[in-house]
C-alpha cells in the first residue's frame, strides 16, 4: 500500500519537481542576462527581480527537501505519507506571493500605458483576492497538512486560482487592446508592435492556462495532476516576467531595418523616428523602460 500511496502523490510530485528545477535553471539564466544587459534599470525593478528569484529558490528548495524527507528519511513509513508536510504550505504561499508581485508589476505597466484606473483597479482587486485565497490555503495547510491530499479546501483554492486567472486575463486584454489600437498610427513600427503583442499574449496565456488546469484538477479530485502542475506555476510567472524584460534587446535590434534612432532627453528610453513621419515616437513601457513620461501632443508623441 505504501507504493500505491507514493505513486498517487509523490510520483506526480517528482515529475513536477523535475520541471520546477528546469524552470529554476532557466530563470537563473534569465536573471544573469537581465543584470548583464540592463544594469541601468531602476533600482526598484532590480529589487523586484531579486525578490521573485529568492521566492522561487525557496519554493524549489523546500520541494526538494520534502521529497527527500518523504522517500528517503521516512522510507516505508505509510503514516508519514498520509500526514502531509509543512512544505505544502510553503509552496502555496511562495506561489501566491510570486503571482501577486508579477500581477501588480503588470498592473503598473497597464496603468502607464492606458492611464485607465478602472482596468488597473480590476487587476489589483483580482490579484489581492488571489493572494487572500493563497494565504487562507496556506493557513489551513499549516494547521493540518494532510488536507492537501483531499479536496477539502475548495473555497480557498477556487478564490486563489480564479483570482489569478481573472487578473492575468485582464492584463493581457488591456495590453493587447491598447497596442492594437495604436498599431495603425505608426506603420513603421508595425513589426515591433506585432512582436510585443505576440509576447504579451504568449506570456498571459501560459500562466492563465496552467491556473485553469490547476483549478479544474483540484475541483475534480485529480490531486496527482494538480500537484504536478502546481510545482510549475510560480516559475512560469517569474520566467514570463524575465523573458518580457529581456526581450527589449530583440525589440531594439529589430528597429534598425524600420526606423532610425534618435536621442531622448529621458535616460534609458528608446526613441524612434518614423521614416514616414518625422515625428518622434517613444517606445516606452513595451520596451519596458520603467520611466513615467508626460504626453507631448505638440510633437506628436505617443506612448506604446
């Protein structure tokens, strides 16, 4: 019976841990690229990346500890396999914190782009609801870790994952709507905007799809599948954020064939001069330069 218990829970946990470690390695590489390529980014943005990476590292380390503890130190101990572990609570809280940090970062980006307070408020509310659900799940698991093996936390888990799904969907829709609306205004930048749109949709779809799968698995008592996918979620948020930031190198390089570079009075902001119209265009947030800029209608400026 011990083997069957391990197959039902620890087996999927091991598969999820393998993917978790792979994504942690990918995040490590992206962090190195980020700090090497964008050393002049704002201090708070660098701190955000450090916080995300540390949370993911804790998530990965505690998961490795649990598997070693359950299958090596307590080998053959059926009662221990049924009792659960504090690691379940640690994994839940780190995943919840990573998702809320990332969602608030993208909410800030959406505000700088769209200036739409209602959209940003919706993102923040959904994200905070998700955080509340993850914290409630964490507390319940800390009190009784064995509840992780059965679907006894439906309300808490639903609030956590449904909130995350809604926040991700609103972020993706807001950015795609704004970029699509401005795409026709500057034909010389169409290729760049298309790349940004693809990146926005891809990163939003990945985290949203995994959160939906997690919610469906938990509500249908597919705990093994839930465990495997839950190991990936925090790493996907971090890697999507890093890939979006690091993609600035590609965006800047691709402009050489379409637009000519100009100088900007704003440090770190990429400035393009359209070949069709001599007005300058600031590619601000979607180049992920974390600088708020005033509108300059007299010069035909537009924030992308």
